[in-house]
């Protein structure tokens, strides 16, 4: 990895009944791409007030807020207001393209937001 973060993690990944295998693997990939001792999985789909993953500081500030999929503007605005950095991982090819086209201009106003688009073949393969 180009981040030079080398660590072993013992992870238990709980899957919500409505979560697909694809989404669960994207959560695991998001963890690997942003690995940090303070990064943790949250209640995710079971909670409207938490992201899929987050990294909190020792003073309990949210340093990193990670979401999966296509979010509405209200949720993105709230995330960008609460966290120093927000990353959204898009993974459904066709619908992600439509979502991006519809929201691209609105997303430019958030300076602490990064959108990462994963192709389905990279997730499934």
C-alpha cells in the first residue's frame, strides 16, 4: 500500500439482513483502503445517525466519515458538517453514474468530501 500502513486487524463483520454480499465486501474494502487503529465499523444500516465506518479522535471528534452508496443531499450535508473528512464509495455502476450526473454540481460545494467510484468488476472479482 502506498500509505505505508502495515498492521494486522482481527475483524468481525456483521451483515444486516438487508445488506448484499457486494455491499459487505465494499465495507471491507473501504476499511482496508483507510485502515487506521482508530477506524471502526458502526451500526451502519441499522442507524440513521452513523456512517458505515468512522474514525474518531481521542477527544471524540469525527476525523473520517465513510459512507457507501448513493446518499441524499441532506445526509451528505450532515456528514460534511460533523466530520473533518468524508469519503463516499460508489459501487453500483449504472445507478452510480446516474447519481453522479444528478449530484455533481451540488457536491462541489463540500470541500471535505471525496467521492470514490468502484467498478462492479473490481468488487465482484
